[in-house]
């Protein structure tokens, strides 16, 4: 019997972090031929992850260009994948989450009459403009997909409410699988500045801010609030790996450069990021992935957005959505520095996103989908 040809398509750093352990797991099954196609939607940051996990793509569309637009990314992924799909004919294409690469790859597979598997399916903010364009990317990908790997039961309910009830499997999130292989107590950082930090003497705060919907006044509010807090809390050290976006770079330097206890550093590789997160006091972020990763490491998270498509951690108590108003961001950060009971409550909350076995469940459910297994995998959370 021929092997199931599974092609994983991704193009950004967050996708790569979450797909890397799955690519590795798929390759361990005799029944599966695992192929990797990267689009290069993000180039440098994507390559960092591929190198860290020792993954060599079988195909690389290399689409990134300066000042690229959503129109350009979508069209180049579509046209590039047409050739790859026609020449290689995978049985199923796996896409991840909510990126423009994921939506365009799902659409290309649909045009090629190839099955689509959606990893991290069913997340919803219920506002098509926030996060933008991610909310519509994942909704549209969900409509194109044939098999849905929902991290949590809440994500499964979202799909059911949209009428998607077949081939939906609750697996946990693959990022928890990744963390199992990246965090080490004796880790030495590639970024030399991180090795010089005394993590015991300071309350180190990891912050990230880069989302498109925060561009403009929200981003300026965030930066001003962090500046306010840093000047007020000399016992704290804010570590900010600054996204490569020219706008984010400019705004970060405008408000934070020169503040003694704010460390602006280049974007981090996945191993550096996970090990830094394991050592910090708390996390302030507008990222989606960090909302899942930090709870797995017992770190409170303040989300710099108006909403989240990851409500499970909010319900569990380890994440709080605080918006982007300057005073609110400042006051909630100070609360976590000063209110020890609040801090411990958030720190000790149970991580709702996975047990480190999502990749096995996804692989086994692919086997089941193609009639190579008698029953689906066990369900995360049961």
C-alpha cells in the first residue's frame, strides 16, 4: 500500500514553531511520506526556526519582498503552489492557524482538488477586523478544510456552531509539544545580552507588540505605558525583542530607546524565546502564540489587545486581556508587580492548551481519515 503523502505548508515564524514538531512526528510513521513546503512569507525569522529544528524544506517559494502586501502574498502563494501541487500531488495539505500563507495554501489545495487539514482550527475572535487579517484567514481556511484539528473543546464548539461537524478532532496545541523539546535549565542563549541578565535580581518582563490592528495610536499607547512603568519600577527589566516591521522598529525606538531598564533586542529564535519565557516574571504581549506558550511555563500574561481568540486561558485565570489604553496597560502591569496574591493566582493557573501530545493525535487522526487506522486518536482534555 502506498504511503499517504502529507505536505505541510507554512511561511511565518509562528507557524513554523508550531508545525516543526508535527513535521518531525509525521516523519516517524511508516505509513506517511512527510513533505514540507515553505512560502517564505517571513524569511529571516522563518529560517531561524527551520535551522533550530533541523528541518530542510522540500520546496521553498521564497516569496518575501520589501513592503509586501496582502495582495502580493496571496497571489504569489497561489501561483507558486499551483506548480508544486501539480508536480507532486499530495494526498493532503496541512496548513496552520490564521496566516495569509495558510488561507492561500488552503485555497490552492482546494483548486487542485486536494484534501486540506487545518491545524489549530476553530479559534475565533468574532470580529473580522480584529485581528486583521487573521480572523478572516482562519474562518475561510475552516470552510475550505476537510479535517479540523481543534486545540480545545471550545474551538470545537466554534466549528460546530458554524455547521462544521465532521472530521473535527480535539488534539491540544502543538506548541506545547514544541516547548517540551526547547526549554532547558542549562540553556545558553544565542543572544548574548540575555546571558548577562540576573533573573533573580530583577523582575524581568518579556514584552512583544507587533500586530497590524495595533498600528497607530494603540501601539503608541502601549509603548508609552511600558515607558511609564519602566521609569516607575526600577526593580523591573523589560526585554523587548522588536519585530522587523519598520513601523514597529520606529515606534519602539521613539518611546523606549535610552530607558535604562528597557532592553531592545533583535527578534529571537524559538529556543531563545522559549527559554527566556521560562525565566521571566511575566509576559506582556499582543501575540497569539505567547498566550499559549507562557501558561505552559507558569507565567502570567497581560494581553495587549481588545479581545482574544484564546479565551481558555482567560477562563483559567493565567491570562488577562487589558486592551491598549495607556493608563490601563500601566496600571495592570503595576498590579502584577505589587499584588503578590494576584500574581500567584495567575502563575499557578492550569494551562488549558495541551499536554505535549498533540502531534501524535494529529498524525493518528490523519491515518484514521485515510482508513489506515481503525479508530480516531484519543481526545485531548478527556
